[in-house]
C-alpha cells in the first residue's frame, strides 16, 4: 500500500517537473530523474541496498532519504526562481509607472 | 588618439542617473552635469528621502519607481525613457558625485572618432582620488572574474560611467535589478557583439561615496545573482 502511495506522490512530482520544463530545463530534468530514481528504489528496495553500498552510503533507506532531500532542495530552488519571475513582473509594472509619469523641471515641456 | 577635434552635440545626449537615498548630494550632481548636458534623467528608485524633489530642484527630469528595485532596474528605466527622447547617446552616471561630466565629453569624443558603439570608463587606465586599498583589490578581483565570464578585455568591470550609442542602448536589456547589472551589461556587449572601447576617467572617492559603495558581501550577492540567472536559462 505504502509503495503505491509513494509512487503516486512520485508521479505528481514527475508531472510537476515536466510542467516546469519551459521555465527551467535544469530543475525540470533533475526533478524527473530524482523522482524516477526514488520510484525505482521504492519498488526494488534490494537495489537500493546494492546502490547504497556502491555509493558508500551504507543502507538503502538512507539512499531514499537522500533522494528525498535532493527533490526538496530542487523544489525550494524552483520556488526561488518563481519568486524571481514575480519580481520581474513587479519591475515591469514599476517601470511603466515611472516612465509614463515623468516629473519635468520648471520650464521644460519636452518630456513625454 | 585625438578626440578633441570630434565633438558631439550635447543636446543629443541623455545622462541617466539611478538614485536611492541621495537627497543630500543629488542636486549638486545634477547641476554639475547640467553645465555640459541639458538632459539629465534621474530615476528615483523608491527613495524614502527627498531624492526626487532634490533632483527636480537641481533641474533633472525625474522618474520615480513606486518601490525600491535596485540600481540595475533604475538604469534600465532611465535608458528606456531616454530612448523615447530625441537623443543619439545615452550615458550612465553615478549619483554619488564620483564621476566628472568632462569625462563624458571625452567618451563621446572617442566614440565619435572611432565609430564604436560603447565607451566604458576605466579608473585603472585613468585616475582615482582617495580610493581605499580594499576597494582596489575588490574591483581588480571583479575585473578578473568578468574577463573570464565575458571574454571582454576590460580593465575596470564595475565602473558606472558608460556611454552607449543609441543602437547599443537599444540592443542592451538590463535584467539584473541589483548590482549584478554591471557584469550583465558587459555580458550583453559580448553576446550582442557590440563594438566597445575603454576610456580613461577619473573617479573621486569621498567619505560619502565610500559609505555608499560595494562591500565584500555585495560582491558575494552579485555572484549569487549571476549564478541564479544562469540556472534560469
């Protein structure tokens, strides 16, 4: 049961990652790859032990935890990038207001 | 190179100054620039003090951001406004009194003589008055970094005194709102293959300008901004 639940969560993250392709290819790709890797390890836990052993992590459970940490980090990074986009929209708005309402020095009527 | 023989009509030049909390000095800076150039555009970047009113009193056209966005954003606003006016050259100029309007004349003369699109001021080819040693090393490090990342052979990467021919000002878009815009402008020059030259200028450091200048932490923030911009691509 828990495997199906985790797999569904993984699919949501993959869908989210695919949607982010247009905004940041790096973040999108890493989200999909990390989620797929985590999904594989959920269904084949024995592999996680082998992989963990190869990577020098120790236990497969630790490996899954690391995947989770990596995905969390990427999502935070993505939120930061989204915030940057929002800031750019604010900048455009502020710029429009500034340019359309210039204050001209006395005696100057040349501004738009 | 002799540039004195080639002159540019000062009425065809816009001086763009980004200002935040510069109420105590901006009027004098504007008046000083007005001696040589009739169109001074001050972008008040959401200052809580009287920067805008002082700049207007000094004789500048004042644009005001309703909120503080950063020097890069303010310069882009000023450049866009200037391009809407009847000018051939757009100059970026610092608000803290570090720059000399006479150097702008020299840069314009150089561009008129050599036909290049951008003139970048260089304090390391020219002169500095009262520059702290720590600032010198920070700027040298920034220049090395910029030479590596942009491929441009510049000697002064973070000099706010720049002169753009109209076509160059139109080609460049500053997206870095904060201080990373200086590196971004150089990246744009390299990417758009704009022709450029450096012109020796004099930078005057005062206690006021030193207090407003970049710190080591500021340099770190610039690096982060540039890195995030690359991830976004």
